[in-house]
């Protein structure tokens, strides 16, 4: 609860709701990096969802700017 309250105060409601969603998903879905385990398909899909959500959040946070900043040193 302390971590959730910190995220809520520091980063806002949207970040807190996404963090709560990710925590709930990770508690429900059995996560395993072992490809021979029976839950590997669901685990890999969940890990892919979390990575895709993270990449989209990074893209959206840039707000139209180049993804990795400007490489031109003269500007």
C-alpha cells in the first residue's frame, strides 16, 4: 500500500491505476520463464503485454518529439 500511495501522490491517478492493473495481472497469471512449463504460453503473452504497454507509454510520453531526443550537437 505504501508503494501504491507513493505512485498516486508522485505520478498521478493514471500511473497508479496502471500500476494497480499490472500488479493484479501479475498476481493472477502464473509467470514462468521455463518454456516447457504448462503455463508458458500465458506467461509469455502476459510478459509481452507488459512490455508492449511500457513501450507505448514511453512513446506517448514523448508527445511527438523524436523518441531518443535530438542527435544534432550543433543545435
